[in-house]
C-alpha cells in the first residue's frame, strides 16, 4: 500500500498486524476484533500537526479503506454476507470521499449481494455502475497534462469489468440480457481505444461465441428433417463466431500470448 516506513512502524498499527496474522490462519472472528480495534484507535488518536497518520491524512485514509476491506473479507469467509455488505458499503463511501473510481468496490458489493441471494439487487447496482463508468470515460479533464497522461484507460477497464460481471450473473438465466451486455462491451472496445482492454474483452468474446454455438446447435437439432436448411439468423451467428475468434486471436497476439492466439483460431 501507499504507507511510508514511519507510518507503518507506528505502535498503534499492532492491531492491524495481528488482524492480518489471524486472517492467515483462518481465525476470522479474532481478525475482525483486531481490525475493529485498529479503527477505534485511529479514530481516537490526537495527532500533532506535523504527523501523518490521522484519518484525514493520505496514509490514514488508505489504511481505513484497507481495514474495511479486510473486515468485509473476514465476514465473507464466515459466510456472514450481511455484515460483509455493510463494510463494502463503507469502502464505497471512502472511494466517493476521495473522489476515486468506485468500480472495484461496487463490483465487490454486487458479488456479495449475489452470494446473499440478492441477485436482482446485484444486477441493479452493476447497471448503475455502467452509467457511472460511462460518465467517467466521457468526463472532460482540465489541462493538457491530464489529457496527455491520463486517457481514461482505467475507467474503460472498469466498464468492461462491469459488463463481464453482469454477463456472469445473468448467464443462462437471461441469455438475451447477457448478449446485450456483451454487445455493450464490444461497442466500448471498438469505440474507445483498445490499449490494455483486450484480455477482459477476449473472455467476453469467448462467452458470446459459446452462446451462439449453442443456439446454432439447438436450431439444427430442432430441424433434423431439413438438415440442409440453415436460417439467416444462424448464418449471422456463425459469422460472429468467426469474427470473435479472429479478434480474440488478435488480442492475445498483441499481448504476446502467441499460443493462446493460435488456439483462438484453431479451436473453431
């Protein structure tokens, strides 16, 4: 993390260390107690003006987020999704207070909602996250320095990650909606540049091709008496499978994964 050596050596960080050790050996209740004790101490510390470890400092803010994250993880390990959700929501609040992209935290929350059998809530917040990431991508940044060195790649990655999470959530329960999010991801990939976006896109292309193959096979089986007749819709799906394979191969090749690039073509 972003803590300097002096910050990490502060005596009051002992509870954070104890919590980490408890997590390592699977003593989750104990880890939660240590992490909460750490948060309590941090909130009570009376810092001098020249010190850097209060909650308003950069290091203190990041440590607070890390503690929320670890507490949520410990609760999840105990299958206590309700309390895990509570602390992930605090992570999201922390992201918003620091004005940083909240995508990772919201995706984490959606995963916990799904584990807690709140699938529709998970889909809802991921849909909202798509709008948020789109706004982040389209945001106008002031100053040429920012535009030159920050091209929204992270926001684009988060958009694709969100599409991927929605596709996994819906999967075969709502194939049409899954395909909708696949197409959104492909549009983003084609429209907003491709640097550092490929690997997640390759995973989405694989899923889309799998759906199309299953549709074609089902269609052919249902018309066994007319085996030589293939619908125009199936022909278009077959074309999409070929295009996906070529794009997937290209993505892996650009990432120097030549074996996977070759497999993407040969598997079809």
